[in-house]
């Protein structure tokens, strides 16, 4: 069984389009994240949700809008895609945020976004 | 100064060698520390947590030095399968929530 899954795995699109990436976890975790890994391989947190509530919102253009319909799902919608949005986007989940000993993050396989 | 700094490498070492990576962090109130491993075109996966007293898992040893604000990872008897990028991760807790910061990663290439 896949613990954290993302769709699609690859996404190639034109500048200016709007696209969504979906993420689901079946681990029963309370917290989910979106990360962006750029061409220099730097992994940077974008958003974090705890039980459907946004708790971390790093400096990300407001073209990026996360949505968490329930604690097992965290989707990412991107409006007006730009060339600089090309990257690998990873979803992750972890156990309750307040538990110091249980914050291992489990990552999805990533979505490779290419904007042409 | 970056929150988490690592030497990106690459570190090219022969099989059987011992190799060590360091990672420095800027926030002295950081509370938990981890090493993750990321294979090429794959997702990061937890390698090991880093405890204050140091900890070992087989050929891997992690150390924490709070006074100098760095963590280290030592790999003994390197295998070809150890080739990967090793990411240092630091958590800072505030208001019941964790802020997770990844280092850029150190690339290790083990050569036959």
C-alpha cells in the first residue's frame, strides 16, 4: 500500500495555464506539507496543514493555493504558471505536530512540473 | 547566514572508505535533528534521527554538538548503495508547531 501518493507524477504545461496536483496519505497523520525542490535540488517548504488548518505559509506567490478537504488530502492549485515554477513538488505527511518524538516525515514520490 | 548549511559535495569515495558529513544550523533553539537520504529522482526518506547523546545504526553514526550548533553523519565501510544525497533536517518548535528546514544536501558517490 502506498503511504503518500501524488498525482500526476509528471506535468508538462504552457505558461499561463492553471494546474492542480493532488496528494493523499493513508497513514492517519494529522499534518501534511508541500515542498518545492528546484533545479539546484534545494528542498523548500511551501505550506503545512494540521488537521485541515493552515499552519505554515512560507513566502510563496499567491498564485499557489493549497486546499485540504480532509486531513488525508492536501491539494495544490497553481494559477498562471510561470517558467520559474518548473520544479519537483513533494507532498509529505507526519504525525501530530506537537509530538516531539513522532515527526518523521513521509514523502510522496513527487510531481515533476515543467512549464514551457 | 542560512538556517541550515551543508557542503553540497560531491564527495567521491572508494568502497570501504569512511566518510563524514557535517551540517551547521543557525537557530540555537532548534530542538530536533534528522538525516534524510534522497536517491536520484526519488523522494527523501528518513535515514536516522540525531539524539543528544549520539546514536548509531549499523554503519551509520550521528552526532549532535549543541554548543557549536552542528550535526554530523559518519558512514563506515561505504557501499556502492550508499551513493545518494544526504539531507540534514532541523526542526524548531514554536507555539506547538514545528518549522522544518532542510539543508541543500551533500552528495555522496561511492566508487568501485
